[in-house]
């Protein structure tokens, strides 16, 4: 790590470097470096360039978003801005072809991998609402896609159909029921596409662990993980909150009887997000918000199952069949959501 750390700091001040966090995609470390002002922590991260194939685009988007947020006097949260190398670059490419970057480490903060209470859901959703509100005036066309077609349901479905043609035979046989379930519900991707909602600068990964909370007050401090901030529709952010906040068991749970949408958490996240964004949404956006959860949850099932059928090439897995478990989990959540919001006029 010495060669990497030395790109960003005087290595004579190095204190320690240790793994940090629980993300699916990138490898993250807490780095402590001593200077004349004393020891200070930083976040060192290896950007997964197999997922983000244009690392410079990722960093340019983060720079643009950071500058825009910093210029908004009413934005109440801290801004996650990249720390340049000693010669002014936002990324360092090592001899093995890996890309490294550094961000500030915000002390006295904590994150949560799962929503524990409706109050927590409200606060996290309010933070994402603050983030969306602050970016409301940004020209989304200034941002470039970091993962083309990331929340394009029709594109994901088309790719899924291609995967079915070349899938590992034993895995395709094992997942027959899940394949049929996805295809039976896939019309939602066309329905959302036909809404033609306005493009905004969208976070695209609104899990609760992408909000830092003050360790004492439990109030939101910062929205993090900006790798997927790019043009999109508001259903992406609201829908991913529905998908990840409301699941009573989490996406790795194998006992599907424990997987369902928690109505009180859904109500809290709706109130939190709308407390910031209600007056900025078009009537169509606000009306269609609940559909975002269905759309994103089925899309995530498509992604998990495609990865399983291809041999687990995208998501980190802990055991054989992990992505199939995740698929079944998301389909169970989708069915629960469908029942829970059936009374809503969407």
C-alpha cells in the first residue's frame, strides 16, 4: 500500500490502514496519517473498474456534484468531495491497473446496514430528499452515465433474455420458477418507461448505509457513495429506498416468511423524503412514487438472477447460490409490496 498512499500523502506520516465498511462493489479502507496538526483519518478506496469502466467519468461527476452542492448555501449536510493526489489528480492508477482515490473521513459518524426504526427511515429519507432538493437546479446533462443503462428496466430485461440463452444449464434448471416469475411481471418496465418523467441528477443507490449519521444525535450528516450520481428519474431514488428500507429481513435472508414490506417504515420514508421534495415534484412524479419500489425491486431481482445464471461475475457472493437467494428474496419483497400498495392509485 505504500506506493498508493504516497501518491496522496507524505508517507512518513503513515500510521495505519485497515478495512472499512461492507460495500458490495468497491474495497474501502480507513487510513490514518499524521501531520503537523496531528493524526487524521481518511477514506482510501479502490474503485472497481470492472463495474465502473470509465473511472475518470465517475470522478468528474463526483467533482461536479460536490462543487454544485458546496455552492448551495441552504444545503444542510456535509459534502463528500474527493481529495486530490499530491500532483492534483483525483485518481491514482497503480501498476496492477487498479484505481485508487481518497475522501475525507467524517469522525463521530456512524452508518447502518439496515433500517432499525421508522424514525431512522424518516431521517435517512429526509437526507436523500435534501440531496435531491439541492441538486434540483443542476442541469443533469452535465453528468455522464457511470454505468450505462443502470436503472433502465427495459435494457436490463433485454440483457436478462440474452443471459437466458447462454446461462449455465444447471443454474437455469435450478432457477426455473424465478425466471418465470420475473417474466410474468416484466410489463412494469415498459409501464415506467412510458411515463416519460423528467430527468434529474439522481443518486441511484439510496440504501441507508449511504447516509452517515451523527453518532450522538442520530441526525443525518452526509450523503455518501456518489459513484452512480447521473441523469435519471426520481423513481430510482424513491424506489431504491422502498426496496432497501422496508424489507423486514434484508436482501440476504433465506427464510422468505420473514421478507415483507414494513408499512410503518414505508410511511416514514415517504414522509421524510416528501418533507424536502414535495413542492419540487411534478404531479406525475409524486403520483407514481409507490410504483418506483415495485420497479426497482423487480429490476434488482433481474440483476441478481442474471448474475447467478452467468456464474456470479458481478456481485460479491459469500456462498454458492447466494445470488439465487437474493433473487428469491427480492421477488418475495416485490409480491409483498404489490399487496401493500394495491390500494394506492398508481
